[in-house]
C-alpha cells in the first residue's frame, strides 16, 4: 500500500482514510532528499522571495 501524508513536526498527517486499527504499528519509508549546498538554497530563496516582490493585490 502506498499513501500520501504531510509531515508537521514529528507528526505525519495522512491524507486518506486507512482501514487499520488505532495503535497499529506502521513502517514508513522516506526517500533521501537530494542535498543542496548553501549557494543553491540561497538562489532558490531569492527566486521565491523575488516572485512576491512584484505581486500586486
């Protein structure tokens, strides 16, 4: 079975109903996220914040 969820702190919120009893143990596999260096992170941050710069209401 494969399901989607969103991580919030130490809790993973599942986006669909599971037909398993409360308290059941589950195994979660999380693929390794590609690591980026600080320069790549800063460039991405500028792209995101730059989009807000020109946003009009």
